[in-house]
C-alpha cells in the first residue's frame, strides 16, 4: 500500500496504537508494539483508509504516542483523548490541531480513568463544547442510566463505544435498552465494536440481533470499530478483521453496511476547524 496515495473511503472508528518504548501507567497491562502502519495496511485491505485512534488506558493522559500517529498522516485520521480537569486550554488546542475530536471516559477497566469522571466532565464540558468535541464512553449496560443523566445535564454529543455494553446475556426487556433509547433520542452515537467484550465468541453470530436492534435505535449515528489490536487477547490469537466486520454485514445488509463504513464517521469526526 502506498501511504502517499489517497486513502480508501472507509472508516474504522476504534483502534489503538502502541509504541515499544512508551512509558505506561503502573498497574496496567504491558502492550506489545502495534505501530500505526500495521493497522493502516490491514484496514486498507478492507477498503478502510481512515482510523479513529483512541488513547489507551495504559498511557493515561500522556498523548505523545497519539500525537505522533496523528501527525504522521496529517488530516487522514482522527483521535480521542483522555483528559482530566487539569488539562490546559493549550493542551486541548494542540490536540485539536492534530486531529483529536473527543475525550474518552472509561468506567469499566480498573483504574482506567486517572481522575474523577463526574468532576472532570463537569470541568471540561464548556471547553469541549467550544471545540465541537464529543464525549466517548466505555461503560457496562448497567451504567447507561448515569450516562443518560450526564447527557441531559451537559448537552454534549455522547458516543457509546463497544455496543454500549449491551451484551449477549442482556434480556430483551432490560432497563438498559430504555436508557439506550433515551441516549439515542437525545442525539448520542453508538460504536458497533468490541464483540469479545460482550460475552460473544467468533464468529459473533450471537450478537447479530443486538447489533441490528442497536443500529435501528441510533440510525445514522452508528459507527463501526475493530478495537484493533484487541488488548483482551493477551495469549490467544486475535480475531481476524473480516470476522469483526461479518456480524455487522449480517445485521445491516450490504447497502447499510457500506454506508456505515463510508458515510457516517465523517459527520462526527470531520469539521471545518480541523486539519485539511
């Protein structure tokens, strides 16, 4: 693949990049090196030329790796940062100029967020609104009620990654579906990603009804992400890229599947204030 050529139209809405010698937070997993060109080449084979690079928990609020990845391909990819209330306007502006368009709160992984999510969100909200950033959430299904309440309070665009925690064992009439509906009605987005975090095993057929129901709820505010390089798979071989796409194609059909990959993400991640 020639990285100098025009990128393919498709978007992978959730990947991580790891560098071998980057410092990590104490008490977290030790990631293997997974540089940007590896995922670019893999994604290109499937018609995907744009990536949303999400700051992993092991790097905390040190965005050096994320910034290097975004600056390596100016304007091609987008980023999601991890910030606390202590972040300066200068830091937010630097991140924005590089291509960051959101901030992520992880309420699932132990010690993943370096601050208090509620306080950090309250303090950051005005500055996120000024820059047109969204707030991305990694939560379990039982936490959607709290996220919905925060959405009403702060009136920011919320993005629910990893299928909003709507796992395979969730009953059809579970309250989490009502809260997901509230979030969708108020303008939230959902990422169809993280199948292996939701009680499903390859080829992930068990999640097709849930994916279809979530996509109907959120409509055009639906994204797909591979979650590459799949940090849950520390020993076992990771799932293939095709395997992660297959349940979405099965749930949506070919036409909506192509629209999901090619047309949805630009509405969230591209704007006139960003890099060219």
